[in-house]
C-alpha cells in the first residue's frame, strides 16, 4: 500500500514538473517570437489609470452614489483597472525581452541600463499579477480594497529605464514610452 502511494506521488510530481517546464518553455518561445515586436508596446493613459486607482476618488463615489449604483460603477472601474494592469504587464514582458537582448552590448552603461530595466520589468510583472488577484477579489467582494498605485510608480520607473536604454543604444533617435 505504501509503495502504491509513493508511486502515485512520484508520477504526480513528475507530471507537475513536466507542466511547469512546458509552460516555462512556451513562455520563453513566445518571448523570443515577440523580440522583433518591441514597437508593439501598448500606450497606457497614466492619468486615467491613476484616477481609477485613487482611493479618494472611490470614497467620493461611495459617498455620492447609492450602494447599488456604487457597486455597478466600482465593478466597471475595477475592470478598467484590470485592463490597465494587464497592459502594463504585457509592456513589461516586451521590455524584458528588449533588456535581455541589450545585455549583450559591449558598452557597460548600456548593459547596466538593460539590467536595471529587466529587474524593474520583472518586478512589475510580479506585482501586476498580485494586483490582478486583488482586483478580481474586489470584483467578488465590492468592499475589498485594492492597491494599484505601486504599479503606477513601478511603471513610471520602468518607462524611465526603457527611455534611458533607448537613448544609450541610439542617441540620435528620440525615445518616448
């Protein structure tokens, strides 16, 4: 009986590892395919995003609307926040690929800027995942609070790093993200 349990656990662990390796490989292949598409960075309206994530604005709406209206408006705002966070995560994924390719440069300043960009983009992707979880929880429980402001700040830092890297790689071309 113990042998059967050990065999089942072994095959379960092996299947889990195979799934993890498969997902990681697919993401890596997708990232390599997207390497030529660095220009496909999606524009994000930071001011609109900041307004949606502002707790003061949410308190204002809560005080002015009935509870039914507030829940309807809040869910619509949360869906918009989720869309912005997903776009920021996709942009970070593109910038990870751009930064990783720039790390092969001979210029130490470019390599350092690329390393900083990759680190910031990885951190933003991780944080975006957790903010999305909070947003989805808030969609189910309307009184739950979300914290999307750190994503905005991280996105701003990452954008600055991407612009620095772009200027270091090609100083004659103006860079805007």
